[in-house]
């Protein structure tokens, strides 16, 4: 664990050692988990306004859902062996999985929507797939 600020070290101190020890390999995921480690799960019947799903250490979400409607979907260039998955719900990290192990699960009472896919989103995602093939 090199070059960590005092703030980062304080965040890491919240985590169990086996999770904190992954910081060099999964820095973003570990700090996201630490930031929301002490936060309670979402309340019963919480209907998310925004759901963002990230694979690996992507800067932008691979799947973006607003009020139950799929707004963006980009999984065309994902490697088959993505080692981490992170779910952001209403600007809070709710679920993080690394190498098959769940390290943060605050989903609680979240009601995941039946996702509506608009024709334009579907066409755009298909066009993106075919233009790379």
C-alpha cells in the first residue's frame, strides 16, 4: 500500500484486512466500498431513480438506467474476464463484487425495476455492435 494519503488510510481502516489488502489491485473499487462501508442499506421498497453499472475500473457506466428506462448500454468491448462489478444507485455505491466475492452489499430493500428499453436505445446499441464487427 504505497503513496496513500492520511484520508485514504483512514478509509482503508474501516475495512476488514482481507478487503483492504486489495487496494493496490482494485484501488477504485476498494475506496468506493470504504466510502460507503458505514452507510446503512437502502430502505425497504426503495425505487432507484438512477442505476449505473460499471465493469472493471471504467470511468463511465456500461449500463445506465433512469427511472426504469435503459438510457445507455455499452458492453461491446468488455473482456470476458472482468474481475469487478460495481453498482451505483442514486449516487451511492450499493454493490461491489471483486473476483466473485461480494465486498459491499447495501442493496437492502431496493426494488430493481423492470427495465424498459426504448427503440432508439436498442437501435443505438445494435448499431454500435455491428459497426465494430
